[in-house]
C-alpha cells in the first residue's frame, strides 16, 4: 500500500471525524460532495486508534463485520 492513495467522499456540509487524517482535495462533485485522497496507512491507523478508544470506553467492545459506527458531528 506504500505510495498508493484511496479516495473518500464526504457529503456537502459534513465534516471528517475528530482526529481523522488530513487528505488532499481531489475534486468536488456536482452535488457538493468533496472527494479527498488519503494515505490508506494513515486511515487504517486512525481506525485502529478509534477502536482502542472505544474499547477503553466500552469494556469488551469487539468490532465485527456487521459493526456500524455512527459519528456524531455535533451541532
């Protein structure tokens, strides 16, 4: 994965989760969604850290293939 990038889209008006790695703006879609290019290793590191934090908050938290994480972006 070294030297590769992944592209993630974020709907108009939304923000990336807290401490999510920075990426490079790739394009803006006609619907206002921002397409951003990321280093996949940094994204995976963020996922691992977020999982550790969830385990610290919720004892016994174990992610599975059906785990759905909602991010509260606040008001």
